[in-house]
């Protein structure tokens, strides 16, 4: 049985094709604020794969999600759009209004928060850096920060007379030129934020997303666990526990 899993974020669309818990194919592309148009170009490919079930995580608004749903209906298989709920599979949502929590963040917590005796810090290192905390099966809420590149882009746009070309985020020491000072400072700020959160309450640190290895390098004392495809795991768990 082949399943299609879609993660439709603010800037990109990612998909996985799985069969019996094995990833057969995956892809990710920027959707340029029009995920349905990007999906339209993939539909024929999906039709050729004999998909039998679709699970969707989408942070898009109702208009875009309705377009996405109409496109997927052409595959003639069951479609489930995951939705944040106050209580799901034992996990309690920490938001007063659960619908305001991003489905991507909630699925990532759902993927790991299984042990009522274990506390968690789940950090997604994507377009934004999101931090979610859970005490056992109680989600506590979290934090959202601009990621490494958004902060650098903001400086480029708002700092007159200073050019900040791309460079690696690979040092925390004082920069000895402006380019290094910018990159080291941004990385130091985000690492320090994570450390502050963990110092307030020790918990299992879980990192996911493309920049997870960058942060893991500087958070080694907290024994971080890098989880690839964490949203996929949460989406699969969500589907498995549908009432």
C-alpha cells in the first residue's frame, strides 16, 4: 500500500511516498506562495504511482487548502488534512486556542511525546526556528524566532553601507571582520536562546530540519537527538490514531 504524505509550509512543499513504513521517494521545492500551482505539476506523477491514501500537513489558509484538496481529489483516494486538537492520542495542546498552533509544530511534538514521564524540547530548524516544550503528554507552548538566514537577510535590508555576503554559520567566537561578526552573532543569539530554555527546565532535546546539525554541534552538552523527517512521523502517527 503506497501512501502520499504532504508537508505544505510557508515557503516550500515537501512530499514523501511510503510503502510499509519505507520511504520510496521524497522531494521538496519552493512553492513561491502558490503551493497549489506547484502541486498541479506533480499530480500526474502521483497518479502513476497508484497512491492509496493521502495525509496532509498544511499551514496554508482556507483558500489555498481548498485548492489543494480539489487537486488531490483527482487521485480518487482518501485524503486526511491533519488538524490541531485540544487532545489527540493523549497529547494535550498547550495553546488556549488550539487552532492557532501551527500544525507542523504540533505534529512534530506528537511524533515524540509518548512517554508521560519524559519532558521534551522539540526544535525545528526550518524557515523559522520553532521551540516547543512538553512535560510528558502536556504540550506547554513554545517560541518562534527568525532563523539564521532570515536574520541575516533582515540585516542586509536594513543596514546601510554594509554588504553581508553569504558565509558559513560555523563559529561562536567574536568576529574579526563585519561578515564574521554578523554570522557569529546571529548563531550565538539563537544558541543562547536554546540554552536559556533548557537551563530553565532540563528536558530531552530533539532537533529536526535542515540546520539541525549546525545547532547540535553547539548544544552537545544537552545530548541532542536529531530526528529526520519528524513531521512525517507525526503525520503517520496522526493517521494511525484517527477515531
